[in-house]
C-alpha cells in the first residue's frame, strides 16, 4: 500500500492553519497578538499619526495624519485691554457693568470664539451690575473664561461654578496630571466654559521652539480643561463630553475632530512664541471689523496666556486626514499563501523558516497588507510534529 505520511504532513498543517484563519477574529488574545506584531510605517510616527483600531478585530487599521497645516488661515487675533480701551469702557476702568457693555458692544453674530484670559472677578460690586454682566455672558455662547489655579492641599471640594466644565474622561493608569484644589480670585459670574489659564507654582516645560502646554488638570477625581483646550472645544461648538482619550495619549475632539498628542502629564507640544497684541479699543470702535476668533487679555492676566493665539492656531490646524487603511489579505489569497509556505517547508532546509518569517513581516510593510502570523506559526509547529516520510525500500 502506498504511504499516507506525505499527504498527512501536507494536509494536517493546511487544515490547522486554514481553520485558524477563520477563528482568529473570535480569539481575542490571538487578535491582540497579531496586532502587536503587525508592522507598518505609521506605527513608528506617533507624534502626528494616529492609528484608529476600532476595526482591529476585523484586521483593519485606519491611519490618520494630524500634522499641523502651515497654510491654515484662521481669523484669530489677540487684543490687550490697555489704557485706551479702559478709557473707552468708562470711568471705573473695567467694572462689572462696563464689562457687560464691552461684551454687548463687541459681540458679532458669527463669533466662533471669544476668550477672556482672566477671571471676571470683583470683591465689591452691586448685585444689579453682576446680573447685567451675567446676562451678557449667557448671550455670548462662544465665550471661554480663564481661571488661575493652584494646589495648597486644602482638600476643598470642587466649586459648583466649575462643575459644568468638568471633563468626563477616564484617565489611564500612568498619567500624572497637574493638580489644583484652589482658584485664585474666583469668578463673580457663572459660565459653562471655564479653563485653567495658569497653575501657580507649575514650571512650564519647553522643547526647542515649543511649549509643553497642559491640557488636562485634576481637581481630586475631577478632570478640568486648560484654557487652551476649553478654547478649542468652544471653537468647535463641542462640550467636554465630546472628548475622547485614546490609548497612547491621543486626545480627540469627537470622532472627526482635531487630534492632540498628550504626554504622560497631559501636555501637548504647541508653539511657544508670543503674538503681538492689538489694543482692544479697535474692537470697541470698529466691532464689525473684528476677527471671529478673539482673545481678550486684561492687564491682570498671567503672562503665560500671551502665547494663547499661537497655541489655538496650531491646535485648530491639526485636523486629521486619511492617510492609509491596512486590511488583511482576501481569504483565497491567504489559503494560496499557506499552500506555498507548506510546499516550501517540505524542502526541509534550516533556512526556510527564518526566510518565511522575514518575507511575511517584510511583505506586510511593503505591500500594506495584514499578513497573519498565528496560522503560519501553527503550521510550522505541526509540520515539525509530523514524522518525516521515508521512501519505500526496493525489493531485491
């Protein structure tokens, strides 16, 4: 009778490997292992490339490029509340009622963002004036107000006025966000969008021509946005609930919004240079010529906010564009590949297996296809367990 060993050594690895091709999506540990071994260029370009793994169980990866667009032209400008503008506001030079008049006078129908970099706070003012200002704040839907925080180990609960700004994010283990538990000069009004403009005692880090800008700040178990992040959210008409923190520190403003790469301290690298500020009197005299993105800087604002214009411009230009989608081979192609590999293994050469692994991994990079390693490894193991067939002895 003819020997069945040659057919078994061919069919058994093929059946096992082919069966695994169908089952891998249902075996979570193997699917994660395949993802960790899949090599592609964007995997090593983490600063401005994001890999969407939402379809990874189907062995499909979409790579997004969020490199800043140098040609992005935003109608944004910083305005300083200098002596001339304060003189126009009124004799009190920036009282609550004068701020109410300022907001009413400079608000445009198409305002996309208005940032006031310092808290609207007064120790002694009339209730009527505060109510007038509150009405104007409520009428300015794109308004963001900056607050200065600090950590004094007070163990104080988060203030009620900050709760609408809390970000409902789960922060991964290993993140060490800057912490505050006190607001210097609490605001006299309420707003649905406060941002932390400065953390007293926190040393700002620089990297070449960039600043590592805090985006997320912790108050006990609550997460608050920095003034930069709150401004970006408001410019997109998004709420803090629209933020998504992906694995690897990618902060996304919704599924299709901009992407910011954060480090383990919740900081993003943004330009460090300060923009030239115009007098806010221009807004008061020629309100219809104002930019749709406005940053108002009172003289009491922290110096760290003087670079806010450049930071917002850079962040808003980081809108992701589709770069590449990697998919697995079609099933007929995968079966044909397994047949070829089994045929090569029958050569019984020591250099065959390393060569196959190199070709599979290299091919995935060069061809942009997801080549699964688990079926291949299973085939090699079973092939070695199958006894080598020996030719039948001839009778003399």
